[in-house]
């Protein structure tokens, strides 16, 4: 079977993810047993239950694409996006539902097509940083999405003032903006995608601290570690001549 070693790696990473989450849930169950008022696990919440396989598959996805030659991870990414879209729909977060179904899944399909193209040479696949111009344009788009989402949350969803729930709306806007750019730059194997995934993880931690969701704080801290590992792996496999904006080019 063509690229069978890539699929084997994806299956192995899925098993690793299942083991990691089994350990994590075991620890959370123990904490909840010892301190019941923590309420870490919500087995009666349908959206939360959908989020469990989404998170497991999501970690397998990240562990797989840590190898910039393994496009099979994006099939897991598509399944993760479907589950997250359903989860956000159940939570009445229709903007996020739209993003996952209409933006992130097409991005991941494009990543499969781009990553699976035959190599033009014997050189191994290697990621690279954005050029200085691309990096500045990306930051401009990042800021634009944050402003647009903040305005949408203020005037369309929450219908309050610009000064109301500032940090809540800001962290949510950063989550949206960083995930859009992270998914987009993954298509082209840009290291900068992991910078945006780190921003995404930190914004998620901040958001769930504000709404006192201990489980999600732990989960996004977990994502922060996994995303950091993947980003470091990509940087280590990046030739110095592909350092882009870090070289001032």
C-alpha cells in the first residue's frame, strides 16, 4: 500500500493519544473523587461528550503532522473538525460551527492535496518560515479578524457595549483568529502556523480561566505542550536558508 508507513504512524499516534487521554481522565477522575466540588467531568453534557473524541483525535492529528511529510494526519484533522463543529452547534456557538465546517475542513482538504504532491527532487520535505512581507501581512489579517470577531460578538451575539466583557470577547476573538491562520499556514508547511497554535492554546487557557472551566484549562494546557513539541520539531527540521523573516528577508 502506498505510503503505508505514514498511515501506520497515524494509527500509532492515535493509540498514543488515547493512552494520554486515558491517563488524563484517570487523573481528573481521581481529583474529582477526592474533591467533589471541582466538577471536572460532565458526563451528562452532550457537547462535552462530543468534545472528548474530538480532543483525542485532535492530539493524534497534531502528533502526526509533527512530521511535515505526513499528510495522512489531516484525515484525522477533518474528523476532528466535524466533531468540533457538532460540539459548537450543541453549544449554540454558530460562528465557530460555521468556521469548522466551511473554513477549517476545506483548509485541511487543501493541505492533503498540497502535502501529498509528488516531490520534485530527492530532498526531504522541510518546513519554512514566512518571508518578512508574508509575516507582516499575516499579522495584519490576524488583527483584522480579532477586530471583526469582537465587533460581531458585541453587536450581533451579546448585544452589549464595546466595554462589556472585554477580556471574554477578546480571548474568544484571538482563538478564532489564531486558529484560522494556523490552519491556513499549515497548508504551505509554514513554521508560523505553530506560533498561531501556541497563541490559540494560551488564549484558550485565558478564556477558560475567566469562565472557571477547570477541565478546559487543563485541556488547553495539554494542547499548549503538544503544540510546543510539534513546533520545536518543525523548527529543528528547517534548513537555515528557510528561516524567512528571522533572517530579515
